[in-house]
C-alpha cells in the first residue's frame, strides 16, 4: 500500500502539507495516490541519521554489506506484480521493459555484493619499511580506499528502477560503505516508495544501522536542501544538463565543496562512411530507425547525430532512414512535460537555417505520444550553428552531410563531450579511420564499431561517462562495478602499529 510519505531512516513519515501526484502518461490523467513533499526538517533528520549510521556502516565487513545488497535484490523481486504495475502506471512503459529493468536492477545489486565480498576492490598497496636504507630510512606505508560519507542520489526520469532508488548509484554507494539518501523522481514517486520499502526491509533483516537509507519526496527545493546539507558528502545524478549543472554549481559553492557525479546530455555521434552506406545503406537505415525510436528515443545513448561524407548514395540513405523511422508506431513518452520538451527542442533545431525535415510522423497520436523526426543539414551549416548541436530527448536524429573528411573531423572535434561515438565502416574504407577514432576518443567515453549506441551492458569494461557535458567527471563510469570508485577516496597509513590498522591492511 502506498502511503505517500517520506522514508526517514527506515521510518515512513510526513510532516509537511505540500501535496503532489504522479501522472499516468498513457491515459494522460493524474494517478490517485497523493504524495507529500519532504520538509527541510525531514531532510535534515535524514542527513543526520545518515551521518550517524556512517560511523558504523563504513566499518561493517564487506560480506555483511553483500548480504544487505542481496537482500535488497530479494525484496525487490518479492514485490513482484505490485512493482511492475506501479512502474507501468507511472511511466507509460510496457510490461516487458519493466521486467527487464527490474532484472538489471537486481543484477547490479548482486554484482556489487559479489565485488565487496572480498577486499580486492580497495586496491590495497603495501610498501614495507626499510629502516637500514641509506641515506634515509623508509617507513612502512599502506594505502587503501575508504568511503566518502552519506551520498545523495537523484532518481532518473527515464529509468524508474535501474538508475533510481535502488539503481546503480545507490547500489555502488552502499557497497562502498556510504549511507544513501534518495531524492525520488517526482514522476515515479509510487515506484520509489515501493523500492524504498524493499530497502528498509532488507536493512532490518541484515542488521544495518538506522539511517543507512532514506528517501525523500519533492521537487527543486528538496534537492537544493539535500545537496546543501553539510553531512552529505557526494551526489549522484542522472538527467538533464541543466539539472546536473545546477547541482554541480551548488555543491561547489558549499563551505566544504563535494563531488557531483552527474551523467547528463549526449547526442552520441555516429560516423557512417560512404562505403558503408553504398554497400549496406538499406540495412543501416532499418537498424538505425530501430535505435532512434527505441524507448521513444528516451535513452541517454540515443543516436541523435549521424555524420557522413556526401556522395550520390547519401540522399537515398537519408530517405530510406526517414521512411523506416516514421513507419515505426509512435510510443508514449514518460510525462507530458517530457513530451513538451521534445517538441520545443525539436522545433528549435529544425527551425535553424539550412535544416531540412526529411521525415516526420504525421499519423494520429495519443496525447503523450512522440512523432519521430529525421532531419538533414550540410556540414557547413552545422559547423556555423551550435544550436544544432543540442540534444533533442526523443525519437529525433539529424544527418549531417559533410563535403569531405576534413570537414567531418572538424565537426567531431567541435562537438561537446558525449557518452558514445559510433563508427560504421568497411574493411577497405578509404577514409583515415585511425584519425577519426582519435578525434572520437577525445570527445566520447565509449566508441562502438559497426553497432548501435543504445544498449549499455552492465560489466566491468563498460565506460558510461564522458567529457563534459556528458558527465561532470570523465574519469569515472556510472555503470558497472568500477562505478564504486566514485564514492571512495585513497588514504595512506604510515608507520602504524598493526593493532590500529584496518583488518584488510594487516599482513
């Protein structure tokens, strides 16, 4: 049963009176559940409890934290149809997507449980003392990783489970020994409460300290109060450039600045060589029509920009891409506000000089369905107008026709940071593929060869991040077990007696 309350250190309560509801985007109506925004007092209480819990939680052995993470996974699965139905009600996404995302969430939790079952992830190093070394003796030095402290996690609009309450940020932070305070996404408040209840049950069953997890409802001010609290030591965010940058700036202005690991906007350039288009243009058009419209284009890895050198085959490929894209049935967007944002950003881009709309879905639409769009522009016009470089969050993609390889590379070099870059090429290509790859690697976090960027495998070799504004720190990933490194810092112990060292540094 949904209470609409905030979860403060494991207890569901509501001191405030500001109410809000979620939306059923399929029906375009408000859902019946009423939620109460957290007060500043409740946010303060959650942060203080988290700080108190941190003093214990950071020293709990990894195997016990692993039990906690596995128990969260078990409790999420135990919610069964109730969670799937709520997910669908608040997101408009189909049952298959809900079940798949739940599976990914559980897999992430279990992956981090396995990771922290031993201390290898801490990357411990040992340098033995050399008291007889000349001209100066050398002290014993041992280095390890320790958790930063309570982490604020902001739920994502486009992944109600895998990037939200018990998603990758929360799982990795808890694995590291950091208590978590989640600010649930207001579009998915019911889904957030159900998952929060699962985490609370798991914490109780495995004997975790009170305050190891909290979840608050609210909009902008709740997020501001949370990031400003001095007991919060790091932030995880997945969302828009505007939202991520606002949190980044806010955290930097604190008396004690804290890191914000934000995964933000990306148009994910795809370079298609002329040979590839000539040899398999129809196949590529079909493949990329599916990628552009996957999940209504509401993925951070959506291929929003296709770059190629103009030839006699280019126009035919663009026409085929448009035909295949608009033939795919429209799908519901996550929220009316996201639909409005898609329309506005799309209009901003296609209204620029030199942009041609090659294909746009013109059939009947439900209120929150998105009409897919394929646009085209010359490389020269694209270079001159940065407004064309912005992300259009939805089933939109623009093909840029370059005069030659020099202009193509110039465009890549001039792009903002991206999550991904893709190279579609042939073995006997006459373009300088090595130079294109070098240009891409300076702009992106992951390069795909002859594939699509949509689909982010959860594994150790996945890099999900990139130069700003794809993320706020390109050295880290938001996906996979290495994402735990965001929530820890190195510390060295010099000349310490064995009895005062952490157990994992005794040898």
